[in-house]
C-alpha cells in the first residue's frame, strides 16, 4: 500500500473515532444537566465537555491528515 493510502486511512481512523464522540459528548452533557442535584453533576459535566473537546480535536486532526495525504508530493 503506498504511503499516501496509509496516511489517508490514518486520517479516516481519526474521523472514525470522532464520530461517536460527537454524539456521546452532548448526550453526557444533557444527562448531567438533567441531574443537577446529584453529587456527581460536576464530574459528569466535565466528562461530557472533555468528550466534545476530543471530538473536535480528532475531527481536525483527521481532516488535516486527509488533506496531507491528498496533496503530498511523492518523490
């Protein structure tokens, strides 16, 4: 497999990890706001925010990796 295809697959893998996090983060945040009186409100909210942040990072890294694989010159 040429290196560009390996890099492309790596980028798609990053985006594959980001997709479930895009759903999981808001669901965890919503669940935490439904239980504001619970003692674990703050940790669950923090976990949801971390999931959302990771989703954004994985998507950005995946897009950057895919763009690099498409426009990289082979020497």
